[in-house]
């Protein structure tokens, strides 16, 4: 190691400690969010467990609608000009 790099060694070690602290904060943040998400999923399943299953609607909003023609997307006739 050259002598000119030795004076930067303490500053580098100090920067690494900040990285370790930030890594710990991010891991803690991830664990908290994961725990909250799992708790939300569990409470949602418990609240919907007693509800009856949904039945398909026979006469819903879109029951009487039909398309105007069989081919919804018609091709446009493109005529190529001779060059």
C-alpha cells in the first residue's frame, strides 16, 4: 500500500459504518412492512370467511347489449399508388 493512501483509511472505515447502519435500517423496514402485509392478509381472510360465495348475475347491466356487426374491427381498404 503506498503511503499516500494510508491517510484515507480512517475515512473509508467511517463510511463503511454508515453503510452498515443504513443496511440495518432497510432490513428493519422490510421486516416491518412484511409483518404488516401478512397481518393485513390474515385479517382480510378472516373477515371474508363467513360471507356467502358470489353468484354470477343473470340479468346484469350488460345483459341486453349486443354488438352492431359480427366483425367489430373491419379492415380499411388501402390503395397503394404506383410510383
